[in-house]
């Protein structure tokens, strides 16, 4: 294939459907590949906004000026008819909105991650006869700001991005490495692992319910930390200074009684202090580590 032909394949939609196969369980399986190249334009912070329901998201920052996306949608169904319906139902939309590139995956037109008015779906007897997941692999400018949202995401991965981040998963892990911005990383059932090439510039939050939070920072790291776990331990490689915890909040619960609510955070300062970074889990450790070099 000549370079010009390869370039044309990137610019347009490349839907390559592999041959249908049958699994050991008797289920039919197939996949579709979509490739896109999208451009930023106009003023404002370049922002990558990605929303999906099922499947992993992987974003890597590089020296390019555009966004390159490969989406691999895999469908599993009871039969060939269900397989065909599943491949047709999953829609891959990519839009250039000035300084924002928006990528959205929808299944049968339903709302996707981050959208309200969740649709309950059809009755049991009219349920879908397929399941699907889309694996998104994205390359973007290193300084891009990222907003990533999925529900059943296995792992949401961001690598070598210096812009701010807002990363949300529900049933899966969050993995950040080589980061240089500040922001939020949350999930419910999964751990969070984050490493920073430069200390966060502003207030940041890392939160899960079931999982360990492990964050690695440069050796000259300086910040104020809020740490909390219920079933786990709090650990750090850095020398810290304990900070006073905010007073408990009293709420009137019928005269003359008051209810006192314990916030439950341990607050410490690293170095000379700096932005407030919050690490919050219910079942798991919180580990704040110093980079080896």
C-alpha cells in the first residue's frame, strides 16, 4: 500500500469486519475496526472528550498536533442475527468542535457515560441477544486536556499527558503515568495507579470504593495531602508534617440534641506544602510514593 493510500484510509472511516467465528460456548463472535484522524481548531485549551459504556480507553500523548483514533468493537451473540444486530447497533461518532475533539460510543442509541436520563432498556423477553465492548486506542498532543468516561472499562489508561485530566470509570481500573497536570481520577470497583513526571499544579482528587490508590511523585514533591481509608492502611515515602484536621461539623437533630459527623481524613504536609491532593478509598490502601529518580 502506498503512503497516499494509507493516509486516505486514516482520514476516512475504515470499517474492517473480520470473518465471523464461533466460540467454544457456541456463541458467535465478530469485530469491527474504525480509524479516524481529527483536528483541533480555534482558540482555547485543546481538549479530548471521550465517552463510552463498555470497553477500555487508552490515551497516549506525543508530539503530534492531531488526534488519531482506532476503535475495535467486539460483539458476541447467540446467533448470526444477533451478531449482525450488535455490529449495526454500536455507533462510533467523532466530532471536531473547535478546540475540542469529542469521541462518543453509543449502543443502540442509548445514553452513554456522563449523560443523564439513563434508559432502563426493554423487557426481559425483548432484551438484546448480544454483548459488545469497544477498545479505544488514541494518540493525541502531549499538552492536551483529557476528559474520559466509561462504565465497564476494564482499564482507563493515560500516558505522557501534561494537561489537566478528568478520568472516570466504574467497574475497572484507572492507570495514569508520566502525568504533568492536575485533576480528578475516580472509579468504584478498581484500583487507581498514578505516576507524575511533574507535581500537580492544582487541587486534585483520587477516589475509589473497592481498590488501592497508589500515587508516585517526583522527589521534590510538595503538597498538602488528605488521606482516608476504612479497610486498609495509609503509607508514604515522604517526610510529612501532620496538619490540623477541620473541626467536626455539628448538625441539629431535634432540640436540644446535636449530631457530630467525623470527616475521617488524615491531613499531612509534604515539603513546603502546596495544592490540596485528596486520596479516598473505602476498601484498600493509600500509598504515596517517591520516584526512584
